[in-house]
C-alpha cells in the first residue's frame, strides 16, 4: 500500500515546476509527496510551500523546503494532499489525520488541488469512512444536537464519537479543537450536508471537501489512473 501511495505522489510531482507556491498536505500519502519534493528541491527545484499541519511543517523544514504562510502570500498555484475517500464527482472526505481545518483553508486558497491516494480510497458514494467534524469543546452537547439535526435534514444517520488520541485522551487539533467522528456509512447528498454543517455555531469545520479537488491521482495494481473533475 505504501508503494502505491508513493506512486501517486510521484505522478502528482510531475505537475510541480520551479517558481510555484504549493500547499503541502498532511497524512500518509502526502508525507510521500513532501519527501519526494524534498529530493527535487535538493536537486535545484525552486518552490515555496504552505504546510497544512505542524507535522508537515516539521517534515518540510527537515527536508530543506522553503515555507511561507497565507499571511505573506495571497494565493497558491497548487495544493497536493491525500484523501480518506473520493467519489466520482471528486468530492472527498478528509480529516482522518486531524488537519482538516488547515487543509481546507489551504485548498480554498489554491488555484488547483490534486488529491493523491491509493485505489482503495475511490468509492461510489462518500460515507463509509467516518466523517470528521471539528468542534469547539464549549457547548459540545448543543453542537452534537445541531449535528444530529443536520444529519436528519440531509437523510443520513449514524453514531458519533469524540475522537481519542493514541494516549487515550481526547484528540486535540493544531487549532485547539476537538473532532467528532460520525459513522454514517452512506452520504446521499454531500453538498447539502456540508451546507447544513456549516451553519452550526459550534462546528469549526468538517471533512467534506466539496468542489475543491480538480484532479485525483489514484494508484492501483493496474497502474496510475488520473481523474479530472468534469
């Protein structure tokens, strides 16, 4: 599986050229991309990146990749990031690694977003992977009731659980928030659900990336498949 992820990352790297301002994703597949990018930078590729997490920031700095922020530049040429699920319309679920808020900010500030993944992340319809919803800890019960109402209005239902870290304590995002993972199985109307979640005061962000990815690079046993958003 790691070999497939690396193949997808290598194909996406072909879209990078000197002078680009890049969004650098987070997660196991994006980690391969940043590592390969670091090799190209050592060979003379001139790029500057905006990392989507503290983990990616540390990795990029260790590889000698120049970094900046969205306070210093107003637009990125390209973001390359992984995904937890991708459907044929190229709407995706992200946030399994907990960086969904920064990932979405960076993706929205980019002219293009390429999603890289192994073939197993391709699904007919989103929802098998638990949907991450980043929330403010204050008033969590009220926020959960709002999320349940949004689910009902969009025709989905499922169990919700506050994410725990490897140490058994509540997982805290880089922004100091919590994540509620919703096990929905099948999301019939992802854009509608995204809009309803956006309207809940205690919800900071959610893992539905609607209309942001322009290209998906999928690596499988039969090779690389590239899907463009229609």
